[in-house]
């Protein structure tokens, strides 16, 4: 009986690997099969080359690759229930995510719940099943690819979920996920496909779908924040906050009025109001950004990542439960009314009507959004992004201080007129 | 020769081949204690006078699937630089072999009977 030498076996082994059988177990089977067949043919009088050629012919053109492919197909045939369950999970999560996103865009209620359940299904059920299936289906040298794909997708999905829900840590998770997908999964995937050059239409369409999804996600996130617009608005917001600090000089005016009762009333009202608004701003930033109030009081708007979200600010300012009541925008509105009364009272009776109507914060003008009547609070703060809310609140603070200053100057001029300094 | 092979391929639907191949391989292994791949193909070729071509392309995927399903186990024996894998029935594999062969015998008996009754009728009936 003929026996092949080591070189011949190596040659055959390399040939089999080269022609598409990468999986080790199958490779061993085929190698032994081919070797045995060659040995038998050589016993019948054929040369090694001739026997090799004859044996390989039995597999037909491209036959070796087909053997591997068929083996994978048979091995990974999911049973019917599993297929149905996986399909159901995938479909449900896709529908929930799509509906949730649409609801979110339309500001309809229930968007959050749908997105959370959809993502949970995707991350906890569908993707693990897909990974399990892929790992079973593919040869061992593709394990890294599939695991990186799984981790990347999972992390991206969680990142998108957190981003949409405005939970902390969204950006880091999202970036990590996309980095894993972009720097590990995609390169390996395309390299493998290029090398094997057998793009199955299914996997191609899958990668296409995945790519589109990624683009959509990126587009969805970027739509809201062109960097120029960001810079401009952050500048306004920070500038307004800066202006507020300049009003410390009002002390000089109060000193001139001494212990005037009316002046002290105005001072306490103005200080209280401005402080309340400052607290509200800090609270809004802290809650939206997920940082402490102390951090929030020092941060500049251009460093606040959550400046474009509006649901947390809206939720806080328009909440009706008692915990958040101190931060209700209507409480601020009441304080503004109160302050305005004291300011108007400073002026002479015949001027009060004019001063009242000229007060720059128009609480009672008819406001309209999309043709529907609404009030001052809703018009300025309902579903307005954090950056807008904070800027507007800073603007109110500046206005309050300005009105206070005008009233003080008026009072000083009045007292100077009635009580001229001696010597003039 | 090539034409005949094609004809055989066309004659058996893939579903039929799938089902019968499994029965065939399991029962072959039930008769022999353990066999390796090449041995199985040669055996089937000889016994069936090459009427059933158990090709390499069909055998190995099937063996791997049966192993994954727990019907077969393997024993590896090194022969020089290469490894020979012997396939062997497990307990469930033995049961499956009997069930499948019984089922197939029953099926072919019924089919035969049925075909006989069809063919005993006048062949030119449709001309009337």
C-alpha cells in the first residue's frame, strides 16, 4: 500500500485550505479523505499528481468551498421555534424603536417607554441570539469579527438609547460603540469579504442596512447641533450670565439712599427673585447634565453637553408634583409680578401707568404658538432647549436688575430734589 | 457517465436525498462499529453498484451535523502527519438509526403499493 510522505501531505493540506476549507475539523476530515483516496489510486498504478488530480475532480469545481458552506448551513440551521422567536424579537424591537423615534419627533407621549423597551429587546434578546448564531455559523478565525460587531452594536444601541433619554454617559458609550464598529468590525469584515471575494447578497444587504442605520443615527444626533449655531448661542448665554455679575455696583446706589424703607423692600425682592432664578438655572443644568449643583453653578454653557435637550427642563419647570414645585416657572412668574408692583410703586402716581406698561417683561401679552393661544411661561419655556431656557432666564435677571437700577436712580433723583444738599 | 450523474441528481429532490442519506449513514454505522469518511463513501459506492453517489460534498456536512446533534461521536487517530476521524453511533444515534430505517421501509412499502395500484390501471385512459 502506497503511503504519502509529509511533504505531499503538507501540499494537500495547503491546497485544501487555499480552496476554501478553513474550519479545522472539516479540514482534517477532507485531508484524510483526499490522502486515502490518492493512496488507493496510487496502488492502482497512478502517479501522485494524477491521483491528486482525479481525487480533487470528484469534488467538482469550487467543490471544496461548497462542502464547507454546506456544513455551516447544516450546522447552523436553527429549529423553527428558535427562528420564529428570534424573528419576533428583531421585528418587535425594530417596530418599537421606529415608533418611539417618530413619537419623540412629534413630542407625543409614550416615546420614552417604547424606545427603552425596543432597545432592551434589541440588546438583551436579538443581538445575543444573532451573535450566538453567527459564532456557530462561522469558522473560528471570524470570532473576533463577530464579537467586535456584537459589542460595537450593543454599545452603540445603548448609547443611542441614553442619548435619546438624556441619561448620563451617553456620549462615551456611543463613541466607544462606533469606534469598535468602525475601527475593528468594519475593517475585518471588508477585508474578509475582499479576500474571500464571495459576497453573499444577504450579508451585503445586511451590511448595507447596518451602514444606513449608523448614518441615520449620526444624522439624527447631528441635525440639532451645527457647531456654528452652538458657538453663537453659547456665547450669548455666557455673556448674559457675565452681565449679571456686573450689578454688584448697585450697592453704591443703595448706600446713597440710606435706610429708605421702599429701597430696602425693592432690594430684598430683587435679590430674592434673581437668586431664585439663579437656583432654577443651576438646577436645570445640573439635572439635564447629570452633575452636582455646585458644578452646574460654575459651568459655562458651551461646555454643557445637554444644552440641546428640552424635555428635562420642561419637565422640571412645568411639573405639578410637590418635589419640583420650588422650580416651577409659575412660581418665578408670581415673584416677577410681585417685584413689578414694588417697582411701579416707586414712581409718582401719574407715571405709574406708563411705567407699568413699559415694564420689559410682558407677562400678560397675548402669546401664540402655531395659532394657539398660550401664556407667557409656556411661550418662553415649554419644550425650549436648555440653552434657550437658561439664556432667557439670564435675560430676565438682567431685566430685573435694570428695572431695579432705574427705580433706584429715580428715587435718588427725587430725594435730591426735595432735599437739596446744603451749600448749593 | 456525466449525463447519468446529472440525471440522478435531477431525479432525487434535495429533500429526499437529505432524508435518505441520514438513514443510510446511520444504518451503515450501526452495522460497523466505527468508520471514517472515505470508508463510508467507498462502502456505499460498492454496495449500490454506484447507483447512489454519496459524494464528499454531501457526506461531510451531514456527518458534522449528526455529530452536532449528538447522534455521532468521533475518535481521532493520528496517521503520520494527518488525523483520521472515526465516526461512531451514540446511544441516541442507534435509536435514530432503527427509527429512521423502520420509517423508511414503511414508507417505501406504502409507496410501492400505491404505485402498483396506479400502474395496474389501463395506461391509455387519458386518450378516451
